[in-house]
């Protein structure tokens, strides 16, 4: 569903929402009131290997490291993370940590959690080099050794899908009966799970939390896939915060008393373009160079999305230390590139070559409603330089792009190019030949070599230089992947949480999250 940006639709939708409130049965306010969140995604079970990653987002679980908006990794449950030599890391835990069930969190407990993830979790198995050894070297110390340098370890320890710190013994005891973990206090966060069903998760404050007393008595997270229903839940005081609102709703929300559309920090990704190098006009490098220069990145951020997205000046967000700000719209250069490639402007303003119009297919997907206005804007921008564009929506975009029977030239996908600060994971997956999401068949010998070199380079200055080289190639020499924008966190709140700022890297709830004073 695409939300039409006018206040009348928002208010008129209350009639429809009245029918939805009863089955949703969102929790009513208590005194003192827990935080009530509505989100588009559901947490299906307490299975830590398939659904556990949600738990760090809402204050139940924690990680050894945390990736923050300064673009750096910071110790979380760790006191420190040291790299005394290229193939050795030392993890030192904080003192006084406990699971919510009261058990001590020491090196032995953390190693059990790591080994359980390596045995059961696909993300951990795919993130850790095969020759890696985790060894207890002190009551609160684990040493990690590898055959080759592993510079991505801080990002791996900050990735919610890899090593959540949990009570592995308690998890092992329940077998596959994950419901037994409800109320078992298997995590370390400020809020312990007390209930989970198809409609919501409930959690209460853990009084023994290591950083201090949690600011709220509890948290409830209700699963409401419809974006209009989430907005109306906040407007009707059935919820305090709605996650993932469509950007098109902002004008209506801004005009409605009692609700607030809050924009947060830059994220680690945005809507990303992938070009098809295996068929169609984008097999021509010069046409690809023209396309990325025809996009008006300022217009997308400021006019189309009214400042709710940040302008892309690089593949990476500008707050990241390795971002090279080399993007720019240049219609004169576009004309020169297309002229040189033999695409001639006709009387109708369209470019053609050998009787064939220069026409592209933009592939989007319905699960991201903001792609509708984005693709329409890009379609108009390409038309200005004589390139026609058709917009096609595929349900299940990843499978659709890898199916050779589907026609597309530019895929528009929401991607984190540096999720959790892990640049290697994105490059391996999306750019290397054989990468499971190398949609367009990209294969650049120099980029391949740089990605391989980056995987074992631990020196920060040299890593930045390598990433600069990759970004230069992707813009000036052999374009393939590019950012249309950089996302910023966004939520809709009621007056009680009007001061709430969206968390960085999906960190929605901390022990200090509270209603406004």
C-alpha cells in the first residue's frame, strides 16, 4: 500500500482503523506506563538462531560491541577489544555482568554463547573464518586467533545476527521448544521477555541490569504490518512509537496535532541502484557512467522526500570515515557520454541508436512503498537526458533479480553498504563474482583484487585508501552499484514521546529510553 500524503486520508482512515483495533488488542496504558511500540515486522519465536536478532533492537539482548553513528565500534559488554598483533584479538569483558536469570556472565559463559552460535546460527557460520579459534585466557578474557588477519571482527561482534550474548545452557535445555525460553531470562539487556505471541512481545525491566535501573517499567512491541494502522495506533493513543512509517506520510503527520514525525541520525545505507551488466543497454560502460550522472541526488533528498532522506554524496554515508564524496549530477557530461556512445537525440527528445530507443527498466518491490516516488523521480530525471524508463514491481526482489527470465536494467533495493560497520560483507556479497547477491553479474578485476586485499588489511589508513580506490572505480571507471540516497532513522510518536530520536543501527530501546519530561 502506498500512503497518499494528505491529512484527510490520515484522519479518514480512523474509520477503517476502528475495525482493526479490536483484533490487534494493543496494550492499554498503565501507570507507570511501559513504552508501547508498533512495528511492521513480527518476532515469530524465541528461537535465538532465527529470531534472536530482534532482541537487541528492543532492549532484551546485547552484543559484545556496538556500532555507533560516529562510524566507530565501541565496547558494549566488553570492557575493551585489543588487537596486539594482526592475527590475535583479546576480548576483555566488563565485571559484574549477569543474565536476567541471575547467572554470571564471564568468559566461560560468553564462549558457550559463541560456540552455540557457531553450531546453530547460519550468520555466525558465514561470518567467521574456518580457522578461527576462541580460547579462554582469563576469567573475563577470551583470545581470538586466526591464520590470517581478521579486521572485520569488531563489526562481527557488533552485528545483531551473529553473536548475541545469551545463556547457552538454558537454550540447550529446551531443545526446539522455544516457548520455554519466555520468562527464562536468557539475555543481558534491561528488559526481560515475559510474553510473546503472534500479536506482540512484552518485556519487563530487569532490576539487576548492569548499567543501572531501566527508565521504564517495561516495553511492549506489537506487530502491525499495515503502515496506516501503525500511524493511527499512535494517533489514537494505542501506541507511543510507530516504526518504519512511509515517508509519504510526513506532510499529513506534520499537519496533525498530537503526532510527530521524527527524523534521526544517518544510517549505514539507503536505496541502492544495481545495474544489469548481462543484457540491455547498460552492458555499455559509457551508458552506465551517463546514468549515474543523470540522477539528481539533491532533488531526491530535498524535493522528493522533503529532507527525510539524506543526499547521497558517495556509496557510503558521509559520517563514515571511509566515505569518498565523489557523487555529482552533471548533465553536460551525460550528453557527452551518450553522444560518444552513439545514442543520438531525436526530434522527440529521445535518444536512439541504430533505430532502437534508449530505454531502461527500473525494478522495485512493493515491500518498500517509498520506492514508488523514488522510481518516479528517477524516471523523470532520465527523461530529461533522453532516456526512457519503465517501472516494474517484483514481489520477492532478490529472487526476481537473479531470475534471468525477468527483464530489468536498474534494480532499486534498500541496502546497507556498511551495516554494523561491516564493509567486507557487503562487497563480498554484492560485488564479487559468485556473490549470492551479485544481481547484475559485476566482475571487475581490479575491484576483485581490492576486495580480497581489504579482507586481511588491519591498518585503518590503508583500509580507507582501499575503499577510496573501490569508490573511484565504481564512479569513474566501471560503474555498477550506487546510492540514490542515505537513509535516516524515522518514527512517528505521540506527545509523550515527542522527544524520542530514532536509534542508530536499529537500536530502538536502551536502558535510558524514556518519555519526555
